[in-house]
């Protein structure tokens, strides 16, 4: 359905701009990605609103998206699977972030997550897929640097939230990085591969 809508919009845009068939295909692909992301975001916000977890889910989603954008990671083979898994993961972690944890527990979990994030950055970032894998050393190094900058921003945010004793929001920031990191690790590839095979 999204693919059909994207093609229709791309054809209309291509006709207006008088572009080639190849350019129309590029528009269709881009529109499909944008429409898919918008639908996923609307579903996430709607379900989070229903569950009363909108604040933690938004915070979590921001950090999940940052780590995912620069770290890469595993994907499911079809959009519907990706949609269901992504929405369940973000909404589920946003709900889990509502769990009350002490500042001391948050500090310990943050330190462990920081160590794992740095190790992940060194060992696996950027994590590619069969369709898109970065092999050029310079580009890989640039992605690692960007991911490391995200880690620094994540750390500073966590430190601020810990200082302000906002453990719920701190836990959301922590779970956002964890969710994205899960999809970069080999275990994340195994999980999504298993889901694809079961479907």
C-alpha cells in the first residue's frame, strides 16, 4: 500500500517536474521511506499516549534514533515486519522506562552501558545489512566518530538527568541507547533473522 502511494506521488511529481523514469523511481523510493517513517512515528506516539508513557517514549525514541542513525544495524526483510517490531520495541521500552529505579542503580547501569557502547563503537559500528554495508576504511572511521559524538551527548544528558534526580527520564535515555545497540550487536542480527525465518 505504501509502495503504491509512493509510486503514485512520485509519478505525479515526475510529471510536474518533467523528469526521467529513473528519477521517478528515486522519488518513489525516497517517498516510501518517508511515508513508512511517518506511519511508524504516528503509531508510536498514539500507543504511547494510550499507555500514558508519551514523555518517556519520546525521550527514548530520540536517543534510539540517534544511535541507530549513526550505528546502523539489523533490519527485517519486509516493511510490515519492521513496522510491528519497531513500534513494539520503542513503545515497550518507553513503557519499561516508567519503572522506578534508584539513582544509584541508574548510575551503575549507565556505566555498564557506556562501556558496552564504546566497545560496540570500536568493534561493530557501522553495522550494515546485505543491501548496504560500508567497507571503505575512511567512511567507517567517520561513522565511528559520529557514533562516538552521540555517546558523548548521551553521557552528558544522562549526567544532567542524574544530577537533577530525574531517574525516569534518565532510564528512558539509557533504554534508548540499549534498544539501538541491541540491533548493532550480533545477537540483534540473530534475533531479527530468527523473526524473519519464523514469519
